[in-house]
C-alpha cells in the first residue's frame, strides 16, 4: 500500500495555491491514516507561519548581502519584514507583466534579480516607469526583494548554473569576491587563550577556504594601569601591571564580525579587552564573479556557439573571433560581464561567454586573442528563476517553512532579432 494519491488540483493560471495543497494533504491524510496525521499537519502550519523576514534569511544564508558589489542594492526594497508570507514569485525583472503575474498568483513577495530601486529616488510619481512599478507593488501589498550580485558571486549561484548549462566543467570563480575580511588581534592573559579562542571559532571566526579553527598565537607582555573606578581582573587600581599575555590573531568575515566581537567580550576575562580589528585587502577566491573551467573536449567556436544557443534557448548570438578556432578553456558571466575580459584572458581562457558586449569590448578581445560570445543579457541570466526557486524550495523545506515558490513565466527578452 502506497501513500494516498492527491486529488487533481486545477487552476486557471500556472500558480498553485500553497494553502489548497495543504488542505488537500490534510483531508486525504485524515481519510487514509486517521486523525493523528491530520492534527500533526494542522499544528505544523500554525506553529511555523512564514514571514517576509524568514524568506530574506533563506536568501541571505547562501547569498549574503556582503557578497554584493559595493555599487549594488540588494535585499528587501519594498515591504514589511514582519508581514506573513505564503507564496513568492521569482523573476529576472520587476515589470508591469511581473506585477500582473504576481497579483494573479496572489503572492506576497517577488524575488527579482535586477533591483527595482537602484539609483537614488528623488520622487515617486506615476510619470516615472520605475516609480509606477513601486506604487503598484506597494498598493498590492507585494514585497520586493533583490538578489543581484550576491546571487552572481555566491557558491551554487547564478554563474554556477550558467557554467553548468554551458557544459563548463570544474568551474571556479573568475574574479574573487570583494567580501570584506577582517584580521582580529586580541591580547589574552596566559591561561585564558583556549576559552577565548573557542568562543571566537564558535561565532564563525578562523575560516580560510576549506580550513577552520585558523589562528596564530605569540607570547608577550602586556601593560596597563587600572583606573580608580575599575574592577580589574589582574592588578590594582592606580598601579601598573605587566601580565604575561598571548597575542591571538584570527580572521573574521564581514557577516559574522558583530557576533564574534560580542562573544569575544563575553569570553575574555578582562573588564576592557584590548583588541584590534583590521580591514583586509584579501579577496575570497572560493566565491566571486564569473566562472572559468574547461569543456570536456575542444570544439570550434562556431560549433560551440550553436551548442550555447541551444542550451540557453536563444536564436540570437554574436561572435567575436575566428569561427574555426578551437576553444576549450571557457569563462562565462551572466548579464554584462565584459568587465571580466582581461581577467579571462589573464587566466588563459580561449573564450568568454556573456551579454551586453559593446564595440570596443569586441575590439579589445580581438587584440587580446580572446574569443567572445554575446548570448544576450536576458538569455544568460533568466536561468536564475529556476535555479533560485529550486534552491529555496530545499532550504524552506529544511526549515519547515510552508512557502510556495512560483517561477515567473512572464519574463521576455526586450530585444527581438530579425534575420533579413
Ligand atoms: Zn543582469
């Protein structure tokens, strides 16, 4: 005997109401297995009502805002983080068509790749197309969340999905992420190093690539004079102390720096722990923009371009370079990636696949001996809709968040190609 089969759910649009599914599961399970199952599912729904902020938490766990380029604007752009959430639409852009789709699917939020609010707003009036979209989203009570360059740079993010679609194997970031990293130096009295170090590691400090618990310790002598109102752990008010101390160094990423400093203060025995936090110039090589890897076998630029067109579902490609040249080491970047042209050439790529290639980019590529395929901004990024929906469905299920993720079908490339 297998699980009960669900009655067929029919809807006029492509959206399926999450609540309907829930009710059907409850009803069927109650018939098949008795009231116990009914009560379990019913109480699970009441215990975990999802909120917009839960959705933001899901997105930012894998694609933290700190990964975004500094010119970008990601995260919640419109809406109340505490508002309840049942259904989300995932789209490349927020357009009038996207909002109409969101309204017909009765979603409470849209996750878009391209930020609706990008440049500073001076006014919000119906005269401006973007403002009209903002006004419509607000009046329909639909939150807007942008996952842009944080999604581009993240592990298992847009550029990984693009590389996989293009048949690029063992893809690595083409340009390391400018994710802020800090060096934390703290001075700890001898005998307390382990307690402080453990607290820092537990808060997320000390991770370098596949290694964690990374630190360096050196012995020395501290000096301080406690003030009249102090209650020193070592020494006496008004008298210099020179205790044996350990200089403990470790690395901290931007997303956990606040927590690490908080734990440091709690674990350190001193009333006023002395610590330094240095912003580093290091870049993360395991995360970042674009990808570079190899095809299973060398292909002519012409043949590979045909393969790209089929993989991305587009009939409009532009090539730069000799169509008969062989390509094997391939770089890619969804959207506008010609800023990575020199990085691709430096790393020995035969070809860069991206969108929005301008005339002078093409000239530069020819001079560098690098082939280019311009597959279009839309075609190289629209795969984020299915990619992000799949990722968030798994994450929401793991956290028992009853949210339905709907993949937008209204997105269209604004460019049309005409073959005369
Ligand atoms: Zn884009």
